[in-house]
C-alpha cells in the first residue's frame, strides 16, 4: 500500500534510488564465483603472511643489535652455556 510517508523517500523528477537486487544464477556459476573469491582471499592472506614475516625478520635484527650492545647479556649467555 502506498502512503504519503513513502513519498518522502522518493527523489524528484521520477528518479528512483536503486535497491538491492537478488539474482538467481546456476550452481556452476556460483561455485566458480566462490572459487574466485577464495583465490583472492588466499592471495590477500599470503601477502599479509609475507608482510608479517618481514616484520619478524626486522624485529629479530633489532633484537640482535640490542643484545650485542649489552655486555650483561653476553655474560649471561656464557654462564648458561657453561652450566649445561
């Protein structure tokens, strides 16, 4: 049923706002679209994984640089190796 309340949402000059539409597609096409979406998602995850690996490498380098500048860390390492 149409009411004046509905006309508030109409755009002037008869232009209507596009609404969400439902499309019916065959299962084979749906499966193809899902496979493509999965491939894109895997690519994004692989890129994130690579980025995180690079961050870990940089952190390990920074830790190594800091450890070499600490003489106490070196002596602690020597004590730990002689206790075994």
